[in-house]
């Protein structure tokens, strides 16, 4: 292992000839040796990936790469603190991909500084941020007002975010992303309050004509909005099932305009073959399912995985009138049996819609296309 590191250090010593540096799973002492030899300019460097697995990696000094990376196109940093990173990246005017993953507090970049950086990186197409925020729950009342003019990130078409939602809320107040075609947001299941997040969703020209997929697995719940060529994802990660369902419902009810136009809604599981018992009837409050369904008034076709049938059927049988899913025409159910508890529970809802002149057909769904 030592000889391998020595060879890397020797190669890095020829800085004028290095085009690509990709080093993963670095220990602290290995990273220290590599950083020591990378304090000079690397004028031809196009791609730089540094991933550390150490609990307390060293801090990258401002002199890294001589403070300039004019030809850099791809930069990925994971588990490493680099407080001077914004200054370095201001010189990387040809940067296309930027990944900042598992960045500790010592390398924190404020939303304002990140927005300034994005406005300069006019070639940036992909951004992945996973930062630790020093303040995860700021006072909403004391937050700064919206700026009169936002910076533009003209080429950004893919944005992944996994951090405190308040950071994202602040960041999107400062930037516009007119070319955004892929959005993946993940955050913990807290009491969702994201009005500014709804604004960037509504400004994203990628959601017209899409379906909505509400998906659950052992650790994650997410809303996925795929269109034929593009895909947007809002993910709520971790927490017990009822907490995640509530968070998804709050996210869907936070004023995202595309949801009100969606005609096909899928509520599906991504569990392994050992199905979770948490979704059986009574495990989730019926009101949580109803809250999830409310922001989808245009839905005509509802697709259900079998694990979710009991809870959703129980919630719908309490509905009076057409305040929930008023345009619903078809319910497609995975592994639907000719008779049984689901048919009995959903019968009252179907009968009420029939009387109101809005008949609903129950059919078998094979789960394809999930």
C-alpha cells in the first residue's frame, strides 16, 4: 500500500503533465501526503476526484493547486473540508460537473456564496450538494426577503441535493436555472415548510405532461415525476413509515403547480420480497392517505401496490362527495382478488361516486412500468 502511494506522489510531482486525478477511499495519512504534493499549479488538470473515508480528514489549504484550476471540467470532493474551495472554483470557468459530498461543517459554504459561485460557472451542467449546515432550523420569520434579482446558472440541467431543506430554500432564492431538466432533492422527514422550494419547482420547465409516482422502500419515501424524456424527484428519507408518509403529504401540499394537472398517480412500494408489515390497515392513520391524495384533483387513473390497498381503501370509504380525487375514473390494484377486504372497504366509496354520476372502475394492475 505504501509503495502504491509513493508511485502516486511521484506521478503527481509531474504537475505539468497531469490531466486526471481520481483517488477514492483515502485514509487521513494518505490524503495528507497527496495534498502536500498538490500545492503547485496543475495547468492541464481536467478531472479531479478526491474521496476520503477518514473520520477527521485534514483541511485542504488555500494553496491547493496553486489557487487556480483553469482547465478543470469535473470536480468531486467527498468527506473532505476545503474552506477555500469557492475561490479556487472561480478560476474553473470551464467546469461542467461539481459534486460536493459529505462536506463537514469546517468546509461549509453559505447559500449566498454558493449562488455567487454558480453565477460565475456558466458552463456548469451537473451539481450535487451534500453539505452539513451549521443551523438546521433557522427562524423563518427572520429570514432575508427575496432578492430583487436572482443570479442565473445558464447551463445547469441536473441538480441533486441532500442536506437541510432550509439551505436549499435559501439557495433557490438567489438563483434561476432555466435549463434544469433533472432535479433530485432528499431531506429528513421533518415538518415540511418549503414555500421557496415550491417556487423553484414551479419555475422548472420539466414537469408538463408527467405522471406522479409516490414510492416507498425500507428507508426512503419519494415523489417521482417522470416525463418521457426527463425526470424530477423529491425524496424524503428515513424515519418510521407514518412519519415519512406525513412528510410526503406535506411536500405534495406545498403548492407545487404540476401536481394539480397530473392524471396518472402511482402509489407503489420498492420493498424487497419480504414485505413490510407497517402498511397494513390501521398502521397508518387514514388522514395521512387523504392528505396525500388531496393535491391531485385531475387524477383519472390511480395505481396501487397491494400493501397499500387496506389503508387507502379505509381512508376513501370515509370520503363524502368529490373533495378527494374528484375526476377519478379507474383504480388499478396489484394482485386484485375478485372479493375480499379491499373490495368491501372500497365498495362504499365506489357506490357513492356512482350515485353522484362519477362511476369508478376497479381493475387488476400487473405492476409493469413501475
